[in-house]
C-alpha cells in the first residue's frame, strides 16, 4: 500500500523540533522539489544541516532520506493527475541516456514483479469457475478498456458466453439485471479508479456473483469486491498506467482456459471460422 507521506508529516508536526518543523513545512509546501532534490540542496535552501533532515526522516520511521524520498516519489505518482505524473516521471527519465532501454526495462520489471506475485493455484480455481459458470461478464474503462475488451473477446471465442460491459453503451442496467450468482464478473481497473466500474462491481457483488479483480494493489477500492484478486504492476516512464502486466494475467487465464477446454474451444473456433468465410470478412492470403 502506498504511504501518504504528506499526511504523516502533518500528523507528526506537533512532536517535531523547530528545525524539523521548518523542514516538514517546506516538504508539505514543495513536495515535488523535496521528492527530486538532493538532501544537500534542501539543506542549503533551508539553511539547515543535512543531519536535521536525516533525523526528521528517522523520526518518521524511515532508514534515511533516500528511503523517505523514494516513498514520497511513489506517493506523488499514485495520487496525482496524469499531467503531474508525467512531470514526475520526466524528472526521473531525463537523466537516462537510452530512453528506449529505460522504457523496456520498466515494462519487464512490471511483468517480472507481477509474475512473482501470481498464485497459480488461484489461476486454476478461476479457470475452474469459468468452466462451470452460466455467463461471464467483463468490465474495464479508460486505460483498462483495451485489455478488458480483448480478454472478453477471447473468452467468448472459447466459451461462447462472455459479455463486455461497456459503461458508455447505455444498456448496463439491463445487463446487470440479468446477472446472477451463477455468473462471473472480471474487473480490470487501475488508479485513478473508475466510479462506474466500482458501482458495477458493487451491484454485482451484492448478487453473490463470483468476482475476479485485476488491479494495482490491495488498497484498490475494487479489491473489496474480489473473490479472487490479482495484483498487476502498472508503473510507466510517462503519464500512463502500463497495462502490460495486466495483459500478462489475462494471457495466462486465457491460455490455461484454452488448454484445459480444447475440444470445446476447437468447436467454437471452427464455427466462427466458417462464419468469417461465409461473410467474406477477412483478407485472403493471395491478396
């Protein structure tokens, strides 16, 4: 869970020395500068010693200023609007000589961290639930829309019973009315969290429907709806939530579903292929 460093400072203010209060007040008023300036730069700005700053961070429970600064950076990234998040990330990325490598490494780190946290036994339980549920529903908006829609599309190709809940379509109330405890709902959602997705999850959860949540942390408001919770890292070098780790989870679930239900998937895929040919929908190999 991301620590609210600024609230920490406010709550501890009465217990600080005068010089520590001076430092804390500066950080509260200039969080961006505090997050990316060196300890020497801050000490010079405030005309205090670096020792005063270190003692403040130790009092707050950190191992030193580097530890405190890293936590402050993470808090600012998680709690700000995209334009500010981009500004923070640009400050970090501007010192990198090879941005392509930095972007690639960030994506790989997200995927590796997510894989390390992934519980395969939970994946198998979800796949088993999918196999026997009546209908599958999937929701995801904004940055999560693409991965959620692709996940829904491919599950429907396998099982022929998957519905994508598009919050802009206008028929959400009717679709939710049809959902029962025999169905499943998949929620894809990252910070900043969609109110529409949260409300859909809340309504469906109250029906006793099994809910699978793919989100960015245990602190996510969607987590409270989850019967099965998967955590995906989302850090990027710019303003976006990276969806590569969420896509990894979706890929694993779809892959396991296909392998464990090969005959059923084959029958549905063959029928879809026949319809594509009858409709003459796809480009031919000789074109």
